[in-house]
């Protein structure tokens, strides 16, 4: 690989928040979150916590926000406090299911695409004020009315940092500075067409970079490897890979209770086998080779079903890894709006320019190249570590425990 790509990688890595972990290459490479378990949704359930990811993916995840309407702000502490309802309680899940003790507070997901702009699913946001439903005035561009679904713009809070942190703990709250309000719906589409919204926040987001998008979805095709980052079922941030595009250039129809329904329109959407759930709506879907956003997660098949081993309780629905069933409820796949559709409302940014340049040098395989460089960097640093000499009768100071911890 050319030295220029290595130089760009070093500069990019140095800019990542996780680069502060220099001297801890194991955490940079493997995260620091304990053991990883897998069960099944589309094949294996690939949802994993923020803290179990390498520094490259954590950097992408930093730009993803949860959409809230509950929770509370404590002015005295300067914090936004999350609710305490658990995933188990929200969906009546069996104890054996993953993440059942984690809080489930978000209703959708969004991601930063400009200094003060968030992209999300159109069905998550109503494009008018609740006091002015007949004459929407809170958007600046052309919108398709969303009069029946989603939350009103003025009621939505966009929160960064609702996640399991390095070390394996989930905070009870985040600083109020991490919380932003919806100021205006810039552009919106939902009814009878693509599902997306671009929202203007009440102020610029500090310390977080907008994500880079594949503006024309160039190269998107069946078998493109994918990664999604969001808040499945409202729980803290999860990343899920080991997925691919099922259909990108063909319409897909499914049987919905005897009715033939268009599930994917090739003009503005594509089909995947991502492990996503309700509240993942609005999540960025990345090409796992290029690390560019290809789409916005907007809909999918059934999330939960009755657990035959625990009457009155539910479990994650188990579908084959190869999605594309003909009947809804049998694993037809998860649908994404192509990012090229709202791209005209998303400003270009320096991260996009850098990543496009790096992808050109990496021949469209930026993440595999960066991951190999990260592995080599970790191996080099580990080989240069001096031998550890134990000090007799010395007990290192313990880190203070967080005030709350969910597993």
C-alpha cells in the first residue's frame, strides 16, 4: 500500500477520540467490554455494544444519536437523565434474551450529516407543529406530509452518548451539552415514497464530526457488505455487521396477509439482511468496505415472537441468514432508503473528502486496509512494551465504580 495512504491513516487515527487510548493498543483494536455472545435473528445476532468495537468503528458510532421524548434534564447537575424502563419490560422478553436488563428509552435513531443537521427516517418525525397540523410551517424545503406517525419536531431530543462505555458500564445520564433539540425539518419524505428526513438542530454539534456518505450510491449492489449503527428496540447504541445487500437494483414484492405489497422500490431503496429492530429506524447503514453511508434504515420484518418455553413472554424472531422470503413475517429482509435520495440536502464535508481520497488509494477497501494497519500498529506496540516487573505487596488503586450499571 502506498505511503500516502499510510500517512492519511495515521492522520485519521490521530484525529479519532479513541486515539487518546494510545498506549493501550488492545483496547484500540478489540474494544474493552468483556465477553461477546451471539444468538440468532438473520442467522447469528450480530448486535454488539459500542465498547466492544475497535477505534475505527467507535469513531463512526460517535456520530450517531438516539431520538428521545422522555427522560429529564436536571439543571442543578447539568445532566440529561435517561429513563429506567428495561428492554425486558418494554417487550415482555424472556430472561434468556440478550440485553434484557439494559434501558430502552429511544424511539428512533439519527446521525450527524452536517454541523447542525441530522438524517433520520421520515416516519420518525412529523413535519409540522402539533399546534398547526393543518398548515405545516416548521420545514424549509419540499415535504411529504407525515400527519399520523412519528413525533413532533419540537418534542424531539437528539442525544449523543447513550451507549455502553469502555469498561462495560452504561451511564445513568449524559451532560446536557450532549442533548440537542429539533429546530426545523429541512426536508422530509414518507407517505407514498422514500422514507427520510433531514432535521436542523437548535445549534451546531460540538466535538463530533458529520459522517461521510456515498452520494450517488456508486457501486452499491447485491452482496455489498454492510454495517448498521443504531438503537435497536430503544436500547444503548449497538453495531451490527456480518450482513449484506440482498437487492439494490430490483423491485421486491412480498405477500402481506394475501395482498401483494411492494417491499422495495429500486428507485429509492434496497434490501438487506441486517440485524435491526424497531427504533433502529433512522440508523446509518455503512458499506463495510468503504465506511461510507449507503442508506438509512427504515423498515423490516417482525422483531419478536411468542416464546414457547415461557408462556406470556417473547423472544427475538429467528430468520435464516439469507433473507428474501416471499411472505412478510418469514424473514423478507430489512429495507433502507438510498442515501443518494436526500443527498442534495446533505452538505459535503472534510471527512467525506478525506475518506473518498483514502478509498481511491485503497481501491475501495478502506476498512480492511485500515484494520490491517491497526492490527500491525497494535502488534508493533505490544512487541515494544517493556517487561512488567511486579512490586511485592502493592495493590494498584481501583477505578471508581459508576453510579449505575446495566449488563
